[in-house]
C-alpha cells in the first residue's frame, strides 16, 4: 500500500478537504499557496492515464467539485489543475487557488503553515464541499 492509499484509508493523518467512496482530497503538506489540495483515487493506480474512461471521468468530476469548494473557501481568479509528480506512485491532481500564474510555480519555496492553520484551511474547504 502506497503512502496516498494509507492517507485515504486513515492510516496516516491528513488534512481532509473532501471525500467520496472512490476519491479523497487533502491538503498538500508542502503547499505552493494556501489551499493547495491533492485529489486522489482511493484505488491504487500509478499513472492517471492508466485509469479507464469511466473512472477518469468520475475523477475529473470529483476534482471539479473540490475546485468549486476551494474557490468558495478562498476567493481567487481560478483554481489551477496540475497533473505531475513522480515522487509518489499514485495518480493525483494538484488543485491550486491562483490569482497569477506565479501561484502555480512549483520551483518556488513551499509554505510552512502551522498545523492549526492547515486544519482551519482544510475545514473551510470541507465545509464548502459539503454545502455545494
């Protein structure tokens, strides 16, 4: 079981932003901006394009719902969707609130937010997700 599967199963703590039977969303612990969220399938699959058409469509719809919640929780011009990452062998989408393209620069120094602020951020997104 990879680290993201353990997070989705509750074996490793996370800052939960949204969940369904098939998908899970949680805050990136090294965010480029406040509200930077990861969306994963609960099923272990390394490469997003290895998902079958139905699963990837459902994944995108779930990610859209999370993006809407992020935008409600943190007003921004758009929520960027980025698919990258070779460190964890589990498909994932980065959702990043953005007001400028610089907000999506993964080379810049990552934020180090206190646990309390991370929890408040996750709670705010989760509430917006539940009330959508």
